[in-house]
C-alpha cells in the first residue's frame, strides 16, 4: 500500500493499492477499503467477520490531470451473523461512496456547487464533470435546500425591489393588427438592506399580494424585528408593507429618489425644447449640450464644467432658465437627502425640506411641482 498516493487521492476510508496506466493513457487507481467501520452491518451495526465475496465497482470521481483517471474499488461483501438481523449480507461502504453510489460524494457536491454558487448551468456542469444532467440536477436540488431551508438571518432593515425577468414580448393580433404586450414578467426580491444577509427571497410578480405571500412564509418573530423597509417609490409596495409589516417605518432609498429627480430634469428639457423651438433637440442646442452635466451631482462637476453648463443656459433665455430652476430643485433635494442621511438635527432637516418645497412650489414647472409632491410630501416619513 502506498501512503503518499493515498494521501494524494484523499478519499476518506479508501487506500490506494496501486496505479495502473492503460494503453489510452488513462490512469486506473486500484482501491481497497481502509476503514474498519465499513465492516459494520448497516442494519444492526454488528461487525462482520465472514466474507461472502468480492465486488468490483468503478465510482466516478472529480477529474484530475489532463488524462482520464478512473477508480476501481475492490470491496468485500460480508455475511451478517447477528441472528436477529434481517439483513443476511451487505457490501462495504464509506462516506465518500455510499452503497449503490456510482459517483463519489465530493464529485456530487462539486457539481451541485458549480450551479448553486458559481452560476454555471446544469448542462455546463454536467459536461465539465462528465456526469449526467439528472445527476447534476438532483445534486443541485439537495444543495439548494441548505440555502432555502436555512433559517432567515435577523434583519433590521428589509429591502424590497423589483427586477425584470427576461425580455418583454409583444405579439400582433392577426385580426385587428394591434400589438399587445403578451409577456412582461417581474420578480420581487427581498434583501437584507443594512446587514450581510444578502438576498433573502425572490418571488414571481410584483403585486401587493406577491409581497404579502412571501412575508406570510416568514416567522412572526422575524417580521416583528424588522424596523425599516426600504422600497422604491412604488405605491403597491407601500400598501403591501403597511399591511404586512404595519409597525415598520417605510423609507425610500435615496438612489431611487435621485433617479426620479434626474428623470424629471430630462422630461423638462425635452418638453421645453419642443414647446419653445417647436421641434426635437439638436446637438447644437445649448440645453442639449448641457444634458449630461445637468444629471451629474454638483460636487462631481469641476468649476469649469459647472460654468460650461450654467452660463450658456443662463444666456439662452426661457429654455435655460426653466432648466436651471429644475436643476436647482434636484440639487436641493439631494442636499435634503444628504442631511437626512448624516444629521439627526431635525430643525436643520426641516429647514432644508422647507427650502426644497417652496422652491418647487414657486418654480411654476409642473414636473418640478410633481417631484416635490412625490418625494417631499407623500414619501417623506411615510
Ligand atoms: Zn446485521
């Protein structure tokens, strides 16, 4: 018996007897049992002492090296001599190769983890590891249960967000010739927004019922520990959280608020160009030239970039002035959010909020007024 080779193969309970090179280059590793407990009857636990015969199995293992490696395990079949035991005989088994298994436990595990943790498809994992599709799928199912059955980690702030699943599909009605949206699938994801719990769950759909259905699968004490729920500005999610987690404070994450403000700016720009110039924007229009700078954060613009945005717009007249008014609304909303994030001084936050709301109210731009209504009133401390 070669100890080094046994260590190299590292299959618990089995020892390498010798390694043979076949004519096609494949290495065949001859194995013998090196685990005393393999002799214990799986039914009654009695150690057997009389051999009934020998069985040769060729369990598949992880690929190793460039040429094939195959295992040949000569295992014994034993008589169980315990008079009360129903089992008359049994073959040896070790944890890595249970009775009847045709692949090693570590190969099964590796196949499962490729799919579960490394994002491989089942087909690809089967191809890479030279096992069948059903083998990989069943191993993956077992390994997935470790994650899905695991207890949810304690969460203080729950994040709820939607993700589109696949592309939307349009189909034309052959009779009317009208196009219809036939498939637009959305999922709702639940994440640990502050902690390290990551993705906690994902369900099909994005209705209030879908959110509530997932929440109902979680333990009550887990739900009562949630203090905040971060969502985008969706009225549906807000309604669902109010019902399912009535004690939690709903917060809108700042990213989505700023995104909304930027959308508002682009809408104002397009509408104003259309109204004043009577056409779509062109590359020579000052508002078109400034379109990207308008969306950047003030502090990310250099002094020069800021001037290149501000001055031409100011000189442009009504278009530029309207855009700068909208831009200031966006920036004062960002100031308000930054204050809310860093400071606990309610008076200071209240003042910033008042400044933002009055600026928007006086702007006389419908999109800006709407932004104030959505982000500053309806969603503020909802
Ligand atoms: Zn027995």
